[in-house]
C-alpha cells in the first residue's frame, strides 16, 4: 500500500509561484506513475500533470509552460512547480499514484489560492 502526503500549498498573489510536494511511503514508489489533479469548488477533479515511472510528462493545456512536474525516486517524492499563477489555478491539489492492475492511491490534498 502507498500513502501519499501533499504539502506546499498556500496563498499567493497573481503571478506568484509555489512548489507542491507529494511524498510517498513505501519503497515501491518508483514503480508508479504519478499525477497531480485539482478540484475547484463546484467543479470536477481534473488532471493537471502526470509523470510516468520512466519520467515522461504530460500537462493540461491550461498549465503548459507554467507548471513543471518532476520526481525524485530516491526521496519517493513528486513535485509540481507552479509559476505565473492565476486566480483560475485556485483549487485543492491532489496527487495520485497509479500502476496498471493495482489500486490507485490519493493524497489528502493541499489548498492553493491565488489572489488577484
């Protein structure tokens, strides 16, 4: 079983930056793909960025060029560097660990609020 803990959220002004971290328990984290998702009030949870176990990345169009996902398997941690933040980036951000044929795991979420 994998336990995920997100951190790094907070309140930031328009154009600011934050770095989110997703720390995983266990020693099999490098076998999992990881995604960052976000959910704004009254909206569905949407994918923001993903990184495969091999390091391949994908981004939602709305964050391309502003957000960067990375992983450090030695620390069992995935990061989401968020630059040029906009009010529409305000949401609870969740990380998800996934591996084909195995259950998905979710963290508890971290709030990001961007003020204008």
